[in-house]
C-alpha cells in the first residue's frame, strides 16, 4: 500500500480493445514510457473485412510512432475514387493531388496486415503488455484510480489503473459502464462485403456505383486483394446473401467469371451514424467505434479512430508523467466530438446521395452532379476532397489571440514538407521535430524570441526548438545555439505557409496541431498563455506522481550528428 493509504495502481492505463485504435494508442503511450495494459476479449486480431482506406493524417500518426515504413508495404497510395451512374458513366472523381501533411490523401490498405504491424510494434516497449482472451467484465472508479475486473478462460483477475480507455467497438462495455448514451441512427439497409484474393480486375483504383438497380463499391486494397460491397435489398434475407450463388450473381456485373474467384472473407453489414454523448467520464474515456460510428462512404471510420488515439495519447502521457494536470483530458472530448460529428454527417450525406434505388430520384441526382461538375470550382472542390472536414479547434488545448481572425492557424494541423538539416537531407519535418512539443520560428532564434525564462520552461517539458530558414541560410552559423535545430526550407513549402500567415512563431503539440501562433514579439506572452491553457507543468516529470513511480520525461529524437541538437 502507498504511504497515503491508497492502493498503488498496477498500471497507468488499461486499454480495452486491441483493434487499430487501441493498438495505436498503446504505441503512443509505450513510446512515452506509460505503463499500459491492452486487453481484448478475442484470442487474436480481427480478420473479417473492415477498413480499406487510410488518409494522410493516419499515415502521419503511424510515422509519429515509428511504424509508417512497416505500414506502407500494405497500401495503395494516391488511389483514385470514381463514382459511376447506372450506365457506368463517370459522375465524379476524387484524386487529391497535394500531400501537405507529408503523405497522400487517399490510400487503399489491407487492415488485418496493418493491424498486425501495429501489434508487432508494441514489442519495442517493456512498459506495454497485451492480454488476449481477457474481456473486461466490470470496472469501478475510485478517487485515485479504476479497478478493472478481467474474465476469460474460466478465471478472473483484478487490475488497478489510473485511467481506462474503451476502444472496444460499437457495443462498448466501457461506454455502458460510463452510462453515456450512443445517439444517432442505424440504417435499415444491409450490405454484403467481400474480400477477394487474386484480384479479378487488377487495376489500382476504386469505384462506387450509384446504380439504382443495386449500388456497389469495388476497391483495390493491395497484395492482389479487391473489396466488393453490394447493397442487399429489403426483400433479400441474410441467408440469401450468404449463399455463394448470390455472390456470383452480384459479381457477374463486374467480373467475367464470377464462379472462379478466391473469397478470403465476407460479412453482412449495416451502417450506423452514432456518437457517444461524452468521450470522457472521470477516469474512463472512449475512442474509436466505442465513441462514434459512421457509414463507410468517406472511409473515415478507421481514420477518425486513429485521430482519437493521436489526440488522446499525448494528453494521457503528459498527465500520467506529471507534465500536465488531469484537466487537460477534458480537452479530448472538447476537440474530438465536434470533428467526429462532422465526419458522421458527411459520410451519412454521401451515403444518401449514392444509395437511392428509385430511378427517378437517381436520374435527378445524376443531373445535379453533372451540372455541378461543369463549374470548375465545384469540380475542383470534389476532385481535391476540399469538402472533407479538417480539424480546427476553437476550444480545447489551444490558445487563440485576443484579436482572433477566422484565418488564424491556431487549432489546425501544421504542414509537413520535406526539409534539410545540417546533417540530414530530404527528410520529413516531423522526423526532425521528434515526438513531443516543438517551438518553430521563421527567421529567428527561438531562445532570443522567447527569452530565457520561457525557453527554460519549454526545455523542461522536453520541447524541441527549431529555427526555420531559407535553404540558402542553412549552413550559416551566425546564430548557432546548442539547443536549437536549424532547418532549411528545401521545397519552399515552409515559406509558402508563412507567406499567407502573419504569425512567425508556432507552438506545436505532439499531434502536430498548432497550439498557438503569433508574431515574434508576442511569443513570451503566448508562451505563458499556452502553459496555463494546456495545464503544463515544466519539470513536473522529474518528481514522483504519488503513485510510487518515478515519471518519465519524454525527449525528442536527437539529431544524428553535428553541432546543433535538440534539448538534452
């Protein structure tokens, strides 16, 4: 027992559910030395058909946990998505050209193989344990922790944790324990979803058929696998849909020899549009499908869950490691619920556009979409996926200036161009910044702009300081500082960003969201506001948290060599 009479926790965080969100969160926490137990009621990873689309934000998160190189072999990058009408004429096309966050916006992928890479990544961390066949049967919150009851294999055990995160899917046990509602609707329409090996079509892209006779989807997902999805009509039973003859009938519209396909996995799905009324209740939190469910049409169910993990992971690590107050966790719900709701609404709307089986309604839709595509700005809006809601936090772990402008970059994701340092060439910016906070200055030395006191506080938090310069100035040593990394603007992408934003100093959170930005002269004041708003405790990781463990202070990855380096 601890000296204060409270029971010492066995771990810092219990994650319930070893799907992609739980696995990603465990990797984030493991990298920051957080004692983590990941439990799942199944005996292995899920292998039935699920997500097929990765976006640039998810790949950036996998980059941040050092696993993107393991994930990329299972992807189809820059995948084009075409929408067809019932006569197989193109209605619209999505082929977003830019990669402002460092990765393609649309990528097909094989989820079971990517999940396996996320699981293997946990082997790097002695502080992370995975237990299969261990369902959470109950949990009870106390003033200083959570008691979690685990079942399975005819035995039970009890684990004490500081926090519990439910990544346990749409039927979440964690959500039921929290007592929060799961508001929204479930569509009455069912879909037959099938993954086929030795892709009978073979082309690298995807299509959605807005065919009133039977809407469908056809998606290339790497390694010779193709996903087909077919709407099941109301007068067709699940038993019919499971019949191989039914699948052959569906495939006959797409494949010359539908009886000669190699089915890997199949499943009947319904689409849900639901969101939990709260993502946090005390020491219990929700992420992924436990927090929100959405139709598949924008491929954002999986990616929204990865966003949850990226947003929550650094906050949990900061709190557990004594670098921030528990109140920081309130900003998780504040920031993620609104964005998840926007994704649900978009996916639901797109589904309604695609799915009409009334020919008159479908004809009117086709006419409307084709008319819109004649207008260049509208066509570009669809082609470049500008309709996709991007994170923009008005409230939460961000600080907006007093004269808050609508175009302020605070609360948005910072770009990730390729850059040079004194010792490395052509690297992605995040790989220079490291895994934690970063303070970036264009055309200035961060120490001189912040002042010694503010600089010392951010250094105590493990932040990395970066002086961004035109490429021509990369090797000029006039302002060299042992605690500042000099970055050359290899592509001009950084200057282009600062060209349109008057702010020249940017404070980045570990999830690469801009916590605050300002002109150089106001950076000491903004620094103080950020430390307060994010409830950060400089140097707090050097003390005992009261749970009997010495806290880990996260440190950015150092430069590989050279005179300039990150904080020691």
